[in-house]
C-alpha cells in the first residue's frame, strides 16, 4: 500500500521557530520474520539485554539504563527489503567506545559467521566503522569516534575526511585531531 507523500515547509527548524528539540534517538523498532532468532542476534551477537515482552510478543531490548533501545515485533508477512535505490530504511548505527573495540568486534562477528559488508571510514563524520546485516537483512553499523560539531557550528572540511577501506587503514591514517 503506497503512502501519501507529505509536504513540509522548506525553511530550517530555526527559521520556522519549531519547539522540537530532540535530545537523543530513543529507539528503533524492527519488524522481523523470526522473533526468537532476532532476539538471539541482538542478545548473543550485539550484547543487548531483554527488558520486557508485551502481551503481543513484542520484545524490548536495552543496552543501557533506558528501558529499551531496540524493539522487535513479528512481521505479518515476509517481503524483500527495499534496495538502496528505493525509498526505505537504510541502516541503524550504534556507537561503541573506541576503534580498538571495533577490531575486537570485527573478529568476534567473523568468528560467529556474521558477514561484514563494509569496514573503514566513509567521509563526513570521519567515524571508523563496520557494517553487517541482521538475520532479516537490516544493515547495522557499529562505529567509534564520530566528529563532534564545535561552538562555531561547522563540520570538518571535506579535504580532511581521509576515506579508508579497512579498519587498519583508518587507524593508521587518522583524521586530524582524532583520538583513537
């Protein structure tokens, strides 16, 4: 079923005077084909803990003190995920403590048979990371050391991005000011 496109004003939130001031991303909910398999993935591979299950079988998972960061619910029908050329969800990115943790995580994922489809540093944000798929094909990114925007509101210039195609390359060639 196609959804109707919504039209939003083109002014920035500051120009609109919006009262919305998001403090953090609260949680992501995935519709999955096998809720027990996905629960095992999020607990055994990703290290989350189950907080609750509701009366409909939805699973709520946490990685900190918030009640849940990830929600899992059973999909009523199995469909292919949209390709990267189609409108749809692309990936969920989760921060880890350091680049050295990324190396350990990469080894752990490979030992568990999880295929990594990207590792390195892409560009804007200058964050080294690894990307892989969950059991239903959702792309998950684990990253460290995301650039922070300073008091002047400006991001790092593009000539300092230093793209890398492996964690080794990203660690050997850090961006200026990075603390790996």
